[in-house]
C-alpha cells in the first residue's frame, strides 16, 4: 500500500507497458521521489487468479524490457543529477526485475 500523494507527484502506471507498468512505477517512486518501501509480512489484499492467467505467466517481449530499462535509467539519471546539485549520495538498493529466459 502507498499514499495517493505518490500518484499525485509521479503520475499513474504507464499504459504503454503490458506487464512492467508496476515495475516502472516503482522505479519512479525510488529514483524520483526517494521513496522507501518496507516489506510487511501480512495480507492486506486478495489476488484473483483466472484460469492460470496472470502477469506472471505472460511472456514479456524484448521491446517491453528495453522500454522498461530505458525509462528506469532515465529516472536514475534524473535522480543522480538532482543529487549532484544537492550534494547527496545516490540511493542504493532498488530491486530490478530480471528477464528470465
């Protein structure tokens, strides 16, 4: 869960993506807003499974991976440029999704 002000500041999920829109949004949260998220070992939501179809079973195209990494690098560069101006160290520890063959 997160607060609405993150969407107000960063926008919503990018609809150009079929499967990686959430990953790109997390990259924006991390690099552009400096957000830190914490794992909570409790259930707060339910997930609907439809006949074995979900985002984890979709194949992600190389073009989508390329777009994701391009946008994530742009967010990182923006953050690093801002940190240079503010004399801050860049954030560490964003978990990047991996392309699995």
